[in-house]
């Protein structure tokens, strides 16, 4: 696997969080208070994409959301096997999400 997403994603997340003030949370590396998450309804299981970003955005209503740039988790990166199509799909879907689109196209199953 060519898992470049593991090397690029932390910088993209930092940019969104610190420059754009968008609460981005990568699903493989997210922590939160269970009680607070339950208060806002937890993960929206109807979303096919951005359920982690949705949770982080709603969690901001319960308190401070922080981004720790040194807390990196390397995941399988198997989505990046799609190549550049992955970044176009993820980037376009992320922009749609932050502009209010809720019905986003999901990713193909890769296992």
C-alpha cells in the first residue's frame, strides 16, 4: 500500500482547525467525553461521510474542541489506494459538508 494519506492528513487537519476554524476530527484519532457526546446525540449513523467531522462540529457546542498536532495515529491508509481520486472525493465532500450538504456520497468498501 502507498499510504501517503498518513503523511498528508495531519497537515490538512491542522490547516482546517487553525486557519479555517473548522472542527475536523479524523475517525481513527478522536477522543471525547462520552457524556457530552450522548448529550448531542452521538455519531449520526445516517451519514455516509463526515460523521466524525459532524460529531466534532456538534461537540463544539458543549465545550472546547482542541487539536493536538503531536498526537498522530497511523492508520491502514487503504483508502489512499484509490489514488488521487480519494483526495478529490474526500476534499469535495468535506467542502460540501461544511457548506451544509448532509447527503454525501460514501466511499467504496475497501477491505
